């Protein structure tokens, strides 16, 4: 019998998560992550960040998100950016959201628009409008992300 691969573990982890077997899912995500599956790195971070099947640990979650981001996982970039944003470190949040957006995450453009809006809509008006417009046009953006970008543009007097 052939040894399971990182893809096998990742697939089984997602099945376990869908079935509500959180501890089993985390164990399988860890196996896949240790074997080098980039999406599993992010999943381990997510479980730690949200305390799913394990005690919540923001510091450890960030380390896993960073590993995922460096391995090219778009969600790892976005989750790392969210960690920085939530602690008020907008410089690093921008850096990781920009990486996520460059990799195709349209919702990261919305988050960048929000960051520049929080810094002051008049101070960074061009950047706010630019990123919100990019979020509206991005092929890989959630319906909620597109809707939120539209609402923010409208609130700035630029809605359609």
C-alpha cells in the first residue's frame, strides 16, 4: 500500500472539517503542512487563529500564516494582513494585502481601499478610489466584497 501524500492528507483534512471532526482535521492539516502543502499551512493557522479543535493562539497562527504566505498561498497573505490590520499595524497590513491582491485576491483590493480610507479619505483619495474600483472589477472577488466596494465608492460620491 502506498504512503498517503500531502494532497491525500489535505483532502482528508477538508473532508474531516466538513464533517465537523475538527481535531482530526487539524491533525491531518498538520501532516499535510509538514509535508509542504501550502494551503494546509494556512489552514493550520486558521484553526489556531480561531481556536478550532485547539486552544486559540494568535501568535502561532501568525507564524503559520507567514509560512503559508511565503509558500505562495494567497489566503495566507490575506490572513497575515488581517492579523496586522487588527493590531493597527497598517504598514505591514498593506504589504501583505498588496501581495494577496497581486496574486489575484480581489477582496484584498477592498481591504487596501479601506486601509487608505481609515487613514483619511482626503489624504489618500486617489488610492482609496483606485483600490475600491479594482475590487469592483476584480474577477476573483466575493459578491459581498464587490458590494461593499460599491457602497464605499457611493459614499464617496462615486457610486454607479
